């Protein structure tokens, strides 16, 4: 039997969207590093199971589309912790929606745009008051261009990237220079979110989360995950729309 001793680092974190996927794995990494972590999501059973396995974790189950619920839960988590060092916003949805079914577009915009903005703003304003803190958003390589199969998802990720950049620029207003903003841009990672079949260059979740965690520790401004997507990003930025229309 192996005995793992976790030494509490005195650091507090919140991971929004930790009932599965990237957020779940990041919350585990943080707890193993001695962080106390609040995790959120709607699937309470999954959150509860994770907290039983990792005692450094505690959870709050709520729907981030309910913006007053986000405000109340955020205030409660801040009250519980006193100060917060790190907030990772992983919660998000995405659909393949070639028929432009409104409910899917609307769900994506409500979650990835409105709720994300609420969480980014609450986090930034808290860190500004504290004089320190690190906000991490999980956007996507999808932020770089449009896509005919998932228009709302790709557009919502472009919104997130630009909003996170704006908050990064706003850190100029914090005299201490101890507020940081990181934009994580994954390619395809092996979670339920990965859209489509026969996915190109899918990265295993544990490898990707290792890279994400290192980027968070180094307080990187932005990073593509896995690293090889940096090359794809470079190509995507210069390729003309007519060529994308022809091949995708
Ligand atoms: N996997 C990829 O290939 C990939 C690539 C690029 C970017 N990303 C981004 O990475 C982030 C995490 O996704 P993932 O791949 O880890 O997928 P995931 O396993 O589906 O995780 C999404 C998380 O968001 C939470 N969530 C969604 N809607 C919510 C709502 N209304 N209220 C509260 N929580 C909500 C989910 O919790 P509940 O369902 O329990 O509410 C879940 O914990 C997303 O922003 C996604 O766009 C993923």
C-alpha cells in the first residue's frame, strides 16, 4: 500500500467545471500539490465522489447559467477561504450544430459567453481587491477561426480569448503587479467535449493536463495544448478563408 502525504501549501483555488474532463484532472493535481480547492459543476454525484477521494477538495453544485447563483456561490466560497490564489474557469459546452438549431447555439452562448464573463469579472475584481491572484481561462484553438459545423462554439472561444486579453491589459490597474491572467488554448483533448469522430491529433487527457498545470505554475500569458498545436495556430492565423472553405 502506498501512503501519499499531502502537505497543505496554504494556497486556495476554485475550479469551475470540475465534475469531469480537464477541470477534474486539474483539481486533482492542485489538491496533490497541497492546494485547498473548491470544485463546481451541476453533476453533484460526481463532485461528491471526487471530494470523498481527495479530502483537500470541497464542492458546490450549481448551474453557471443562473448568474445570481454564480454570484452567491462565489461570495460564499470567498467567505469560506478568506483569500483565493487561483481561479480556473473550465466550465463550458460545445456542440456540432450544422443545422444551426437555436437551442444549441443559445446554450453555448449562455454558458461560454455570459456565464464565463460573469466568472471572469468576479475573479478579476476579487483579485484587484486582494492585490494578488491568478485567473486561468480554458479557451481553445477554436478561437482562431470560424467553423461551419459549430459556429457558436468557435465564436464563443474567440470571445473568451479577447476577454481574457482585456483582463490581462487591466492588470495594469493593479499597483502590486501580482494579478495574473492565463489563457489556455487546447487543441483536441480526450474528454466528452472533443467534437466529432476520427479526431485529428487528439491528446491524452493526462499528458495535456500535465502541460496545462505547468503553464499555470509558470503563470504563462497564453499557451497551446499540446505544444504541437502552436504550429497549427500559426498556420490557422495566416490561411485565407477561401482555402478553409475549400478544405473543411
Ligand atoms: N476537450 C477538448 O478537446 C477541448 C478543446 C479545447 C477547449 N476545451 C475547453 O475545455 C473546457 C473543459 O471542457 P472538457 O473538455 O474538460 O469537457 P467536459 O468534461 O465536458 O467538462 C465541462 C465542465 O463544464 C461544466 N459545465 C458545463 N456547463 C455547465 C453549467 N451550465 N453549469 C455548471 N457547470 C457546467 C461541466 O459540469 P456539469 O456537466 O456537471 O455541469 C463539466 O465539469 C471547456 O471550456 C472546453 O470548451 C476542450
